[in-house]
């Protein structure tokens, strides 16, 4: 099944040189890496489109794992990465928490940190609920903007392509100049050849001038290729913005996220380390790279405190309502402190009593 999904033939491409003998006498034909294959595109009608084939390759390469033992479905698998080391963030069940929903028991942590410790990276912990809410809100924001706010859409498009547009104008001007010079060199070559045939110039001068023109031609052709590729990338980005807006309009009013939505809209999510601000608050930055347009704006979130997801309780001693730190909590902070102090005093009293009894029963004292 994997070989079928990996084969470019089903996307309408012809593949060759998959296995080549080392020499003409050898009968061994070792397989070559897929990157070394010769692929000729659009040789026949494909069963799937090239875009669908590329998405399948991305899903296979992301090394997705099934849902974990706790029942949490990791919809961000293969998408969420550490901003510092680039490793994936893995979903971890925090078993000491008692929460009504499994998503509130899960946090993401850098896989590199979990394996190698602080010498390689830091934790980059982020609560699954915080990530879910931030991504859902950002998708809805773009969807509403694409449907209702054409002015904001144009502002984003201008910001994303402003540098590319100014650069594209300069490159387009350079390309025209290069093409003009290339045409001039062709005319000079033709004139130079006629001069040689008519013996107006010597063989030595012909070789010298033709070598000079050929060198300039090669340099211009190489530069022209670079300029053309850069311009094509710029045009692709402009077209990608329009494709993204057309795609995200379908997700207006989205209520729930799943892996299908994430894979359709997002290339990757980068998570930074938590940062403590001067006022004592903790903030965390995440960057979402959307398909077709890439990164737009970073999101700043305030991480949820671990006790915030627990429902309020009434203290079993004084009856005061409080927010517990775990599901096993029965006392409010004041009563818990008082009870801990009483238990400590009782433990010390018992210890002194045991020592006193042991001292009274000491054989040496009984002999005296």
C-alpha cells in the first residue's frame, strides 16, 4: 500500500531510472532513492491530481501516530513543532490531573527536551486546550475577514506581497534588459561569423571575440533563469493568497477542529517557550503557517493555569466555596493549612510519646 501511495505514476507522471546497474557487466540493479528518480510530468492522465498526491506525501512523511491510550485524538500530529530546535511537540497525559474532559488532561512538550533534557532544548509546554482555542479563533478570524471585510483582506494581501511586488518590478525590468542584450549578442555572433567567412578578421580575433560573447551569453542565460524562477515564485504567492481566501471562506463559523481541517489549512505551527512578563503574567507565542500564504501574524496567548479547569467545590469543614487544585481536594486553602498544622502537631506528639514509652521500658533503666 505504501509503494502505491508513494508512486508518482498515479498522479500522471512517468518514472524512470529507479534501478540502474553499476556497469554493463553487473547483473545487480540496486534501487535508487526517490530523490534520484527521473520523473517526467504529465505523460498520461492521472488517477489523482498532483495537489492530492503532494498532500498524501506530506501526510506520510509527517510520521503520524494513532490516538494515545487515554483516548485523546492528536489532531495536531505532524504539524506542531518547537520554534527553537524544530522537533515535534508530543502530546502528554498528565495523570495527576482529574478533569472532566480528556483535552484538559493533555499538554504538548518538546520531544527533543523529553529525550535529551535541558542540554538540547527547553520544555516549550503548551496546554492542549490553549492551542485548540487559539487555532480555532485564528481560523474563524480569517474566515470572517474573507467573507465580510474586503478592505482588511486587501490590507493583508498588500502586506504579504508588498516586498514581492516591488522586487518583481525590478526583476521584470532586469529580465527585459537581459533579453535585449541576449538578442544583441545573437546579432553580433551572426555579424562576426560573416566577417570571418569574408576574411575581414583573422582567425585569432574571431576566436577571441567569439569566446568573449559566449561567456557573456552563458552568464546572461544563468541570470535569466534565476530571475524567471524568482518571478514565478512571486506570482505563485499572489495566486496562493487568492486560493487561501477562497478555501478559508468555507470554514466560516467553525465550531470544532479536527485533523481534516488542520491538514487542509495549516502547514505547521511553531510554539515558543513561555515568557514571564514584568507584571508577573506569563505569555506564550505561537506562529501558524497557513497553506498558500505561510506565516501572517504571531499569536500571543496567556497559558491556562492548571487548576482553572476544575469546577468549584465547597469546603467540607467550613463550607466556603473554593477552586480546588485537584479532584481529591476536600478543604479550602485556609482549612487545609490548619488541618496540616494539626496533623503535624499530632504526629510530633505521638513521636514524643513513643520515645517516652521506649525510654521507660529501657532495660538499663529497669536494672538501675
